[in-house]
């Protein structure tokens, strides 16, 4: 994620005039799309691991814990699905 921040920062610093067209050209590159998807996957996996541990530590009823894990996984999968649609639609 740090490399992604550096990548975006270098683009912003090196651009004299940031316009919609420049942003569109930048995000329509395959390297930026792949890099964005990698960051999305790492952020969502981090959220999955963190939420799963929180649910396992603080929810004692097994049915509620499994329901929480299922709901969290479903929401994160929806985020992944729509994130990939948004990234590849540029």
C-alpha cells in the first residue's frame, strides 16, 4: 500500500496541470489498474482478517459469530466485486 501511495504521489507531483483528462489517462493504464486491484485485495484481506479475529474474540455464541463472519465476508466480497467493476470500467 505504501508503494501505491508513492506511485500516486509521484504522479501528482510530476503533473503540472491536474485535469480530468490527466486523471482518466493515468487510471486507464493497465499498470495502474493492476496496482489498484492489488491494493484493493490487500485492504480487503486485511479487513477480513481483522474482523474475523474481532468476531472470534468478542462474540461467544457460535451462531452469532458465524453469522457475523458470513455477513462480513459477504460485504467484503461485494466491495471486491464493485471495486473491480469500477477499476476496470475506466
